[in-house]
């Protein structure tokens, strides 16, 4: 079965073709970073308009890469949420319209499920069950994963997600957009142990996260410093170390609580080298990640998630209506 995947939840247009027999055939990604950089963050209306311009040409591009035609497509998977509602509606409208025209199933995919399953695209994928740390955009989640669609929420951020905290701290330090990767690069020049930042919510039971206070601590430290370039690097390192150690402590608790020994880490922040080094150093734990190009939003993860669900669907007989879900908790999903 050949599944077309469409990802348009925020500021990246991702398109991919996944074959249930041959694997990933082709994928492409268009990033809007340059478009939004001058504003210091994503402008939803501009993001939606750019998805309109890019989605259909990118679909034709991946079909050409795979030497296939639209008529070869057996199902269309699209991101229906969570995300920016305007951006979601672009992918949803195009995905469902194409599926109706081809008379094939249209599969609404949860964006976070796409991230959660993305490490299964690798040559040596993890086996179910496992614990997943999802660190993508506005989400920081710990999930117990029994199988596709069988998810139990263990913990989540009660305020800023870790990715948001990275970006906001970077902006406070005057770093370029997008701030998270820039802050991580600057942290490599920092002096270890120059500053000691708190590990929020680690001195109490539970698996929830809070990174808003850590961001404020970084801001106050910056204001009290001489504000040199070295101070900036030292604060970046202290912030990153504290955030990563907090994630590691909670992951260890989640694994112990669920009696699991496999940890899957996915989402944009999972590309952070320091995070990978820290989690991979945990004893007696098997840790899996997606390849770096699949850490950020991408069409491959949506196509793959669709392929996991498509064989269990009957021919699409839904009404000619569609909707997007800006908020869509993972634990509301069902098995295929």
C-alpha cells in the first residue's frame, strides 16, 4: 500500500511517500524559517499562505522522485492536529480533496503520534512497549506506549514546554531565530559549573514538567551578569544543563514506574546533542531516536503513521466535510 503523507501543522511543509512493502520511497521538506525570522517567531497567517503555495508542488516533487503517478496512491494521510488551525486546514483540505478525487481513504493523523512513531522509520526500530519522551514545539510529554494508538499519558508540562523555554531564553539573550539550536550551539562555548540553575519539579513526586521558572532564572542571571559574550555562553550552558537534567530525571522515574527498559525520544528537541548524550548514558536503558532530519516536523512521519492505520480502514465513505483540531490529546486516540 502506497501512502502519501502531508504535514502542515506549523511552519514546515513536509511531503512523503511510504510503501508498506518497500518502506520510505521519497520525502521533501520546505522550511519557512527565513519567512518568519524577521518577526522573531511564527506568524500564523503567513504560515498558512505559504503552505498553500508549497503543498501541491511538493506533492508533485515526491511523486517525480519516486517515479510514480497520483493514481498510484492508495491512501492520503494528513496532519489534522494539534497545531496552528490555519496551517492545519491547508493540509487537511488538500489531503481530503486529493483522497476524494482518487477515491482512496483519507487518514487524519495526530501530529504527536507522527513524532512518537518516527523512530520506527529507522533500520533498527524499537519494539513495543516503551516509554516515549516527546519534546516537540509546544509539547513536553511522557507517554507509555503499548502499541499504535495505545497511549497512556504519564506527565506533561504545566506551563512552557522545554522547546518553548529554549526559544524564549535564546530570545532573551539576543540570539537569532530559531533560538533553540542557536542556544545549544552557544552552550558548547560555556564554562561548566559557572552557574548553577535549579532542576524544576524534581524534588517532588510525579512526572509533570515546569520550565517557566527556569526561563525566569536565566533571565535574572543575565540581568545580574556583566552581559559579556562569555556570560551569554555560560548562561546558555547552565540553562541547557538544567533543562536536560530535568528531562533525564523524569525519564528515569517514568521507566521505573512503568517497569520499562526502552526509551524513545522524538520531536525537535530530540536533535539536541547534549540531550542525546545524557539520556544515552543512563545505565540499563535502551534509547532510540529518529534520525536528525526526522526530529523536526516532516512528512515521512505522517506517511508512516498513516501506513500503520491504513490497512485497517475500509474504503473512505465519509461525508465531504473536514475539520482540524488545534488541540488533540494523544490519549484520545484509539488503536487501528
